[in-house]
C-alpha cells in the first residue's frame, strides 16, 4: 500500500474543528466573514458582477466517500429531496454531490438567493420523503446518462468498494433506502456545524434563515486501498489511457499537472499524431491530498503507442528533463490571475471548502510566493511521487510490465473451502460456498468475497445473488449456471450469513435475461467418459494414418524409380493413397460429429 494513500485527511474530529477555525481566522485578512444561524459565512464583492446579482453556495462536509456500498446514493438522494420545489424566476441554481462534499449553489437577485437558501435549509430539516420513490427513479435515470466512462474504474481499482472507491460504482443502495434512513442521514450530516456558506457581495443579503440542527464537523474519511503495491496497471476498455496518483497538495503539484498536460499534448498529438485529447488534471481530494490525473484517447491500432508515449512523457519529467520555459509558461498565467480585481470573490468557493475541510487558507501573497518558489527540481520530485503511486489503465490487452509496473490484483489471494458447484457448461469453473464466504474458481485463480468483508449483497427473486467485497472483487451467483445449486443452498449458505442491512433486493428480471444454459442430457452425460476416450483415440488414429501414408508414399517413390514395373507401382501407390485418405476423412468426420454432440450438450 503506497504511503500517500494510507494517510488520513484528518485523524480526529478535534483536529478538523481546530483546522477549520484556524482557516476561518486567516480568511479575515482576505475576505469578510460572519455567521448566520451558527453557520460560518464568507463574502466578498465582485467588481464585474451586475447590480442586484450575487452568487452563493452552501457546502456540507458529506459526500459519496462517506457512504457504504449498501447506502450508496443516500447523500445524492438527500440533495434531490432538498431541491424539490426550488424554482427561481430568472436565477440559476443546482446541487452537486461530490466525493467529499455536497454543494447547493445559486446565482440571482438577493430575493432569489435568500429564497433558495432558506428553502434548502427548511427542506433539510423536514425532507419531503413522500417523493422518495419519484426521486429514486430520477436518480436511476440520471445514472444511466452518466454510466461508464474511463475514469470510474480508476476509483474501483485504487480504493476498492469503500470510501473514494464508491465513486466508481452505481448508487446501488438507493433501492433499499427507507425514509428513516434518509432522515437520519440528513439529521447527522446536514447540520450547521458541518456547513460553510459563501456569498458574493460586500454585505450579506437580508432575510437569511439557515436554521439547521446542531451537530459536529465530520472529518473526511480515511482513504482505503485495494492496491498491494504501486506503480501498477490494469486493463480497461479500448480507446482510453488513464494514469492517476494521489499526491500531497502543493503548488508544485498544481504546476506539474499543467506542465504534464502541455507535454502530453505535444508528444501524443502534435508530434506523434496518436491522440486527439491529451490532458492533465489536479483536483483536491481532502485537506492534505489531491488526485493527479493524465488522460489520452487512442484509436485501436495506436493504443500501444499512446501507452508508451504517456509513460515516456512522465519518465522525462521524472528525470528532470524540463525546460525552464515550460515552467515559466505555466506559472505566468497563474501569477497573472492572482492580480485579478475579482480574485477574492473568485476564491470564495475555494476558501469555503478549505475551511470546511480544515485546510489552511492561503492569502494571495502566500500563494504567489509558493508559485514563484517552484523550481524544475520541485517538479521532478513531484513527478517521482506521481510515478511511485501511479495506477495506469491500459486499453484492451496492452501491458506495462516493461515499464516496471506491477499487475494490479486480478484474482483473490485464495478461495474458500466449502461445497463446490461446477458450471454446467464448464466443469473447470465452479462456485464454492463455505462458512467464511463464497468463491468463483477458475483454472486461472479465484474471486472471493468473505462474508465479514461483504459490502453489498444484491438479490433477485429468481435466486440470483451478487456479492461485492471491500477489495472490489465480486462473485455472481446464478442458480441456472451451476450443477446442484438451488434456492435452499443459497438461502442457507449465503443469505443467512449476510446481515439484512447489507442486502439490496432487486426487482424480477425479464426471463430472457436469466442465463439458461442447455444442460447435458442423461444419454450424452453417460457417454461423457467414453466420449473423451473416443475423441482422443480418433485424433491418434488420424495422426497414425497420416504417418502411414507418408511412409507408403516414400516407399512407392523408391519402388517406382528402381523397378521396370513403373505402371504397376503407380497403380498400387494410388490405391494405397486412396485408402489412407479415405480412412483419414472418415476419422475426421467421426471426430467432428462427436465434438458437435458434446458441444451442443454443454452449451
């Protein structure tokens, strides 16, 4: 496990609160601050903003990383319920549920901003849970629209099915959430002590009523890890190459992300012509760490070149082969932005989130000094840190062992001991149900989910089950695919060992979606042992006949050349050739027929 992934954002709630208060105190030198109904508020005027218009945002320190797989989607559901009925005449508003926070933001007149924020807080204290079924359906529709993408698997492979890895999964807990679950979550997480508000303008709008229950500032979750070592790689979908790493938040990492993006664009698009999109990104994860990402797309025939190009580009940065001009080209616009007349207002969301997370708020002077102090050597060191914690998604069957990367775990370390249920269509694959968990075993290894590590068990009325473990490995149970597997064996062996609060009961499937292999008949099954013997001996017979034909052919040529009876020898040779070829043809026909019978029985 890499060190930068194993560090918690904050160790204790007291440290988070202290960090937030210290950050809030430092903000007074940059923007104005106050409180409304116990919620810290940051505000600053924007010179370019139109008269009567302002932007506001209410942050809560709760996001998808705070959930479990069994409750995944609960924060998003609270956000939707709180937004129901929030309609503005002209203004714009929305909600965002991210990994580490939830944001309600609005842009409009004073009256619209006040009405929106007051309405959100009122709804959070008394959620309209009567709309839960409707909002659940909307969330499932929204999930279909954003399904897939090249970045979701990165979360699963790095973090597993916990904390920040939950962003890589569908919101699987939505179906099983009750009104009591949602109210309890909102009452614990959406409180005045777990919130920060920002508002543009030189004074707060009148009429704000942000009455929320009291609570506690909740620290960002400690990041889990599913990687035993880094750098590592795994195989993803075609067309995308992604590399990410978790790094300490710093000016050097911010600059390197842009330097790397420019270098990647030049190497892969302008010079190589391999990619259309080649980019880099730096995004904060919590109070102490950020995610560094490189991305490039590729056509199937150029995927290997893109993988190699991305690794080579990062290798150049790791070696410190960076021109001073590259650093200056990236730093100049950042320094110029720090001179913006609207800088304080532009930074309000950043300041508010840092206060929420307990990260020290830096003045523009401090940020400028840190940017100006970044050197090429600093970039080289950050690039080394990126490589040390790198996770690379390669397309298709590409690999990266040649670059010194380990293969991310493809199988579980071991299989459980228990009752074995072989697959109908492939006896080498079997489901094993034991006292400790379940495994799906194959000749290449096993996928195992231990009951004590199970994060979610989804259940279908037809008996299908799907277990997902903390490390991200999953096991699908389909009764129709395994010999001897039935309802009682699943209920007693699996259902009884998974707590009910981890079970998501899914609706019935269309019968055509249920796997229905063609089981072997009794007749064919009885002949299976003999059939294998027939297959092997038919193959041996074919090979033997071919060898006999070659020997006879050679002897025939010799006889023909050394005797006067050329005509007779040729006739004999042709006769033998016909017999051998006929025998070969019959043998192959019998073998093919036998294979078709067995194949049809096992599908």
